[in-house]
């Protein structure tokens, strides 16, 4: 058996005032999931709970992201997450304490199929 990539979807999430990288990351994953509804596992005789779902997040202050909370956005599948520094942080004019955090997500869905 070999893990084969079947779907890649991208999303963007924003936390406007909370400076919460986890919230922005969750919104990015939710955005990516709204763009797709993978029904192909059933076509190949796979249960959708057995697909592999890899989440890649780029967000400012990546070390503050709570990965388990981000993965709650995924309804099923064998889940993994990789969080790296990236995204965007936009300071509010005249206020160094308030910033907007933007996260980018790439959600990769794979199946374990015969070679």
C-alpha cells in the first residue's frame, strides 16, 4: 500500500483583535474545508474515517498555536498538523497592542491505496 495525495485545498483565517494565532489557524482550516467535500474515498471503497488529513499552517507566533484545537476543525480522518512561522500580522495604526493575525492553511487529503 502507498499513501497517495488526492486533494489539496487552501484557506485563510483571520483574528481581527485577539492576537490569537490558534483562532486564525482554525478559521483558515474551516475556510479550506468549505471549498471541498471529498466524496472520492467511497468511490475507491474506503471509509471516510480512514483517509489521511495533513494540515499545514503558516501563522505569526506559530509557537502559540494549540495544534489539538486546530485539528478539531476536521470532521474525520487520521489527522496530523505542521505549524510554521508565516502568515501576516498587521498592527493597528497608533496601537502597538492591537494587531490582526492572518493564518494560511493547506489541507492535504490522502488515501492508502495499492501500488
